[in-house]
């Protein structure tokens, strides 16, 4: 009987810290996504994620409060927090939510690059300018974040020495650009990503 009790205590000493760590990974991942969705103005997804984030956090902190004398629980809590931040960033990168402003400055002729971008259904505005070393072409575009790698690859192929700057955009209006990410499509991609991992 004492052996069974000792085995039970050993399993409990391993499983509870592991559960705390997993709970922290989940709630911090959700928190990271919630902050990103708030910055993008997603009024439905952000509060929904916040609800589950706090619910999971309450479970984790409840276990910590029951085991205040155990350092392993503190380590599990902190490890879950660190891993949750990392995983949250990875998930957000895979979702690629939002729009970007891309500015490309080329030292050489950019007609082929502009034509290729437009063939990929990426709207562009281009103008000629003068830089430090003479004539340059300036290309401006608004794209979905998920299409950034396409633009970067086309720039590498056509104008590898081009200067490229990218910045986040909260909202866009008018002009020619791909349809904006809706919260529903983001939720669908989030579910697809989690199902692929299983």
C-alpha cells in the first residue's frame, strides 16, 4: 500500500508541473495572438482569445498556489511562459495576419519587376526618382502579409541589389490590393494550422 502511495506521489510530482507548463504555453500563446489581433483591430477574435487565455491562466495559478513550497512548479510556470511566447510568435508567423506596405527602391530598370508583380496580382505604383548615385525606380505596394515571401523572391530575381522596406498597416481604403483578411478567414487558418499539427 505504501509503495502504491509513493508511486502516486511520484507521478503527481511530475504531472502537475508538466500540466502547469502546458497551461502556461497555451495561455501565453493565446495572449500573444490576442495582442496581435488587437493591434490589427479584430474586435471579435481578440476578446474571445482573451477569455480562454485568462481561464487557462487561472487553472495554472491555482496549481501554483496549492504548491507554494515546490520550486519545480515555479520552474514549470516560468518555462511555460517562455515557450508560450516563442510558440505564439511562430503561430502568428504562420497565420500571417494583416496587410503590409512594401517600398522597393531599385538602382536599375524595374519594368520587368513591376510587370512580374502585377502578373502575380500584386498592385503597384511606380515612379522614377533620383538617389545618391543617380536615377532610381520607386515601387510602392500594399499586400497581404502571407504574400511577402512572393514579393521578396521576385525582387531577388529581378533586382537583387534593391532596397526593400516593409511596415505594418492597420487599415487600407480604396486602391488596388488583395481583399483584406477577415476575422473569419483568420479563425479558419488558425483552426487549419492546429489540425495539421495533429
